[in-house]
């Protein structure tokens, strides 16, 4: 893929994520939702929050919301 194609895909994904996570009340929940979505789409065998947060670009803090 060319750089401009990747940028276009990213914009579309950000728009989609904005719509999907708009109903979440807290901004930090929306950030975590975006990080989780991005982690699902990136390479990596494990698709749980902790391993995805440790990957480059993972914006999830070490604290748990449970």
C-alpha cells in the first residue's frame, strides 16, 4: 500500500471508531476503545488488552477499570 492509501484508511478507521465509541461517556473509555480496535487490527498473536497495550502505539495505561 502507498502512504496516501494508508493515510486514507487511517482516516476512515478513525471516523468509524469515533462513531462506534461516541456513546461512551468518558473520554478515557473512548481512547481505550480506539486502542483496543487498533490492537485487534495490528499483528500479534494475543488479542487481549494487556499484550496489545505493550505494543508500539498502545495508549492503554497499566490501571484496570474493573
